[in-house]
């Protein structure tokens, strides 16, 4: 190897070392994720989840005021989710994603929520990433707490 070649590879190694240090400085070491969560933080995380569950519960039971606040119209048939799915019965969130015969395709839970909004409830489908969808999902999952994941099970 030439003198220049050695210098070049030395410089290369140095550049790599500087780049790695810069990344570690900005992102922090992997252990940063293991910083213990304080009691207050944990409480706020749980509150965020339960807030969504409560709003989802209201939507699921056809609360018009909540739907209006979120700008959604889930039903024009006078039906609410809870009339056919009391306590989120038969919503089976733990089986998604799976092939759903009603839709005729491999589907997510959100696809099926929209199917029920459009078909039995004759409402207007909601955006998959909307607040209303997130809250309905939170309520459905919370109601099915403890169910064993069986993705793909029809
Ligand atoms: C008029 C009755 C009715 C109403 C109201 C209704 N559903 Fe359904 N829902 C059904 C039927 C029927 C199925 C199909 C069951 C099947 O064969 O999977 C279903 C299926 C589902 C599934 C999939 C269940 C599975 O086993 O994969 C979800 C999730 C669901 N509904 C959520 C909702 C939500 C959320 C609402 C309100 C926005 C709602 N449903 C309103 C009747 C209803």
C-alpha cells in the first residue's frame, strides 16, 4: 500500500468514527429507551388511552354530540354499533388482519369498522387514520382485553 493509500484509509476510518459519534450524540445510546418511566408519566399514558376508550365508547353507543364534535356521521339508520355488538361482542379485533368475506378481501379491523358504518348503519365511512377511528378501535380493543391474538383466524 502506498503512503497516500494509508493516509486515505486512516482518514476514512476517522470520518466514520466522527459520524458514529455524531449519531450517538444526536440519537443517544440505545439504552435511552430504558429510562424508567415515572409514576406521573405512566399515569398520563394510561389517561391518554382511557380518554380514547371513553370517546370510542360514546361513538359506539351512538352519542350524537360526540360524533358531531368529531365531524363524523356514523349512522343514518338509527342504529348504533352497540345494538348489534353489546360490549363490543363479536368484534373479534384479535383476529385481524384476516380475509373478510363481507368485504371480499384481506382486511384490517378498520376496514370492517367502515363496512359496518356503511352497510348496517348507512353512515359515512371515516378516514382510517381519523380520531374517530382511533377511538372506536381503542374501545373495541379495551373491551376485548385478554383475548389471545389469533391473526388471520376467520
Ligand atoms: C345492524 C347490526 C350491526 C351494526 C349496527 C354494526 N354491526 Fe358490526 N357487524 C355486524 C355483522 C352482521 C357483522 C358480520 C359478522 C361476521 O360474519 O363477521 C359485523 C362485523 C363486525 C366486525 C368484524 C367482526 C369479526 O368477526 O371479524 C367489527 C369489527 C364490527 N362489526 C364493528 C362494528 C362497529 C364499530 C359498528 C359501529 C360503527 C358496527 N359494527 C355496527 C352487524 C352490525
